């Protein structure tokens, strides 16, 4: 199979919905139709992919392209580029992750907060964009200032120069957004301390370094030391594993010193909010991670967590815990370093199913849905242990624009908490039709093979600007006659050799 590639001139026509336009004749030369995906490649091998439409106002051997597409590929107005039909990944995209980078010196926290509250605006910016490895999209008029959106990864994975397509006939697409650089964010840790969490079935592995780090970094009392000593055993209770993970999360946050704030909520049949008194006589549920509160805060928290997690009991009032967690975000102060409000991550850890409503309802989904709307500057992550209702936890995380993790041992659990302490990610589900309008029904079909005569016709088109059907037929006939003549000569040589 021979790939059709043509060399044409680029016209930057400003903003045209992330698309390109070509003359009908040029489109037929490379075998594409309306809404097909093409690739543009310049002399330096910079490339981009774009959906193409026919427009005969575009001159032959020219292509009119959206300026955002060109900027992302370092291609300029007037450049000569090679154009071909895109090399498509055969599976439609179901998940895509983008990095968010501020370009005007504005805090990345401000950009993430803006996108959390205005996700529809961002989807309009990436609408109709094919997905490929070096995709970058400029968003100059974002409400938080100029932002660059860069492709990071997808399902299925893009390899080499492959281009991925979001199928508009599909259902939901997961769009994940992460800051291009590390950012500060607040957190509310919601810890299940019900009876089932006392079950001793968490395998201890991969935690030695973390435990020793806590021993050196914290100066808690005997309760803390007793808690850490338990991790010398082969198995510990779920609640003790949760306590270790919580302390690791807090230790990470404190060591960063970025003006972040934390709260801890534990729940069983009721909800308990941890409070600390920093010597003012007024206990507060907000744990500061800078200044004098650094050391004292962790020591007090370590004692609280170890005592609270020393036994479990009661029912599982998940709805109340979630509502309290969202309401807690209003108690955080502006970041002491940036002066801005940080976004907040809520992390819910449980091993069971909700079984108490206490006036809010046993099912926590309505609470999560309402709070997600009322507190747009938050994301909700869920972690399941043991017999947790993972389908419920996954649904809660989807509603909360976060992720769900299932921890099968203590090493996995501590790894999740360590990751969450450092990385803020938004994960949103959106209808596929919100990201792409239309693609041809046959876009994933195999390209048709091109025979030798087609190659001749294409060469004649490049040279003379015409279809060249008759000339191509003549050349094919001449080739056939030449082959006959060669065969006759071979026979004559053979006869002469016989004599």
C-alpha cells in the first residue's frame, strides 16, 4: 500500500473551531472526505492533526488552518507542509489526561480553581481536537489568564504518530486535568472507624521506610510509639493501617510548607471532627502546615489518630461524614503565601457500606451530588478496604470529580495517600458529544490499497495538475508492451545459446 502525501502551503485563518479547510481536488488527492482527520508535517518534523472540511474558496495546493492548531505545532502562515491522511488508532478514546500550565505568571491554584468552576468553557476550547502525543491547545482568554492545555496520556495509549478520536456516538468520556507543576491545596481526611475496621487482615509490606521516617520525624507519646511498633507484624487491623496512611499524608503536607491546611474527620455511628488548640484557648478544626503549628500540630494529631483508631464500633454514618467534610472547607483561610483560597481535596476511606442516615438518608450519593454543586472548589477521592462497596465509592468519586482506589494491602494504601498528598487532579465525566461534533462512519475502516496505475496518476497530478487518466492508461499499456518485448528478447537469446 502506498500512502498519498502532498506538499502544500499553509494559510493561518484565525479561529475556525479547531479545524482545517482544503480544496476538493487536494482532498481527493490524499483520499480524504469531510470530517476525516489529516496530519500536517513541516520540514523540521513538527506535526499536528486536524479535522478537515471541503471549501473550494481555498486555493489548490493550499490549506486553511485554525491558528491554535498551527501554534501548537510551530507551523506558521506560508510554511510548506506535507499533508496526509492521519494514522488513526483503531479504538475510540475513553479517557484523556491534560496538563494545565499558566502562561502569564498567575498561580496554578487559581487556574485549577477556575477550571473546576467553569469546566464547560474548557471543553469548548478542546472541542473537535484529535488527540495525539504532542497536542497543545492555547486558551488565551481563560477567565484566570492565558493557559496552555497539553496532552499527557489516554486510554487507549497513543503510540508514535498515532492519532486518537473521541467517538461522538459513544457515552461518557473521562477527562482528567492535572497542574503542569506542583500546587498547594487543602485537604479533609475522612476516616471510617466503625467496628469492621478492627479486622486484622491488612498485609504489612513496603512500609518499613515510611514507619522509620515517622519515628524520626514525630515526637509523639507512648500511644504513637505503640502504634508504630505494630507494623513490625505481618498483619495489622484496617484501622491501624488507615492511621499510618493518615500520618504519612499529614507528614507530607507539613514537609512541603506551602501554606496548606488540613482537617480530620472520623466517623462510625456519629461524626467526630478533630480540633487542636495552638495555645490560644480556642480549639480549631483547621490544622495549619506552616509556622509554629508544624511540629506541635503533627504531634497532637498523631496522638489523636492513634487513640481514635485504637478501637472501632458503631454504625456507618457516611452521609453525615461527607456533608461535614464539605462544610469544613468553608473554615479554611486564604493561603498565607499566595493570599488566594486553595482548592480542597476530600479523601474518604472506608471498608463497608453506609447503614445509618440520621435524617440525611443512608445513601450518600444525593449528599455528594448536592455538595459537589454547592462547593465547586473541591474534589472527592475515595479509597476502599476489605468489603467496601466499591461500586458506590467509585460513583461517589465520579460525582466528586476525583478518583477511586482499592487498596489490597498496606503498601498500596500508603502509596495512595503519599500520591494524594502531592498531586491534585480533577477527573470529570462528560458526554462524548461535548468534545466532538461529527466523524465519518467509516473513519476506523482500513484505507483502500492503491495499485500501480494510481501511483502513476498521482505522480501526473503532482507534475501537471490534472487527473491524467488517459495518459496513465497509455503508460500502463506501454509498460505491458515493453514487458512482452523483453520476454521475446529473452526467448531469442535462449535459442541462440542452443546453437
